[in-house]
C-alpha cells in the first residue's frame, strides 16, 4: 500500500466490503453489523499511530498518509446499531439523515422519536415475545439499555411517531444474542427495610422480578 494517501475522503469513497478488507489488512477485527462510520474511524485511528520498527514482511505506511483525527458527529445516514457491552447492557447508537429529519419534523403531525426494544425467545423467531418503548429526545444519538435475562435475543428499532398517523420504522439494529448471567440486584429500593406485613404479601419478590426484567423503571 505504498504511496497511497489514506484520507477520510478516500475511505468514504470505498464500499463497505472494501473498508472491511482494508481493516483486515491492518489487523483490525470488525464485528458483524458495525457501521461504516466506525470502520472508517478505526482505520483513521490506526493510521494515526506512529509506525513501529518493521521487518521485511511488515506493512510500511508512507509519510504521505493524510488523516483527519476529529470524527464528525454525524455521517448523515439513517441507521441504528447495537453493541453488547456485557451480559446486562447493550449500547445503542443511531443517526438520522438530514433530509429525513426535515421531512419528518416539518409536518405538524410529528410527535417524537422512540427506541422500540424487541425481545425474542429464539434467534430465528420473527415475532417478538415482548416489546417496550423508550422515548428519546430529537437530538439524542445514543443510549444504554438494560437487558432482560428472560429472553435469548434482542433487537432495537428506531421509530418516529406522529400525532395523526401510524408510527414509521426508520431502521432496525441487528439481532443480538443475550448471554446468560447472574445479575447482581443492587437497587436501593430493593435494599430498603420493608414492613413485616408487606413482606408477607410478597412485595419484595415483586420488586425483584420488576427490577430484573424492567430495570429502566427504577432509574
């Protein structure tokens, strides 16, 4: 790859397949479903690293390599992606094309954007076993979501709601397998002292069940 200028402009002109191939040349492991902007960011970050002493078989990066170290806040794409952070949480990030934003928010019927979290009993299932929605602000672009351990698979959809017509699905994330894990129950509500009469009623167990499956309501 001698005498090649790997600028942001050049990288953005490549197809996604070419970006993945180039990342492989640099030894970058690209998870399935990772968006173009993150692949480009990883490539620019690696290219920016000082070259190490190399043997005859190592790759040389020419001094003419030009990079931009500051990543833009948006790549102007309507998409949503989800990354498993650990068995209890996924990190969701999304973007909305400027033209789509203007078209949706211009009508007076526009209401809000939401994240629709869909749980599936099995990876091959098309119909979700459980669905709930998380409202987000118009300028939000990322969110951590606590995972229910009652299901095997999760997917997140980016939705726009209107006041006088059906919601519109803008994008789907990939399906993510939920690893089984023992979740530590640490909410202050669960550690509060409860009156004996309420303990007999089964309220503590109700708290634990709600916290395990719907932790968002405790935040």
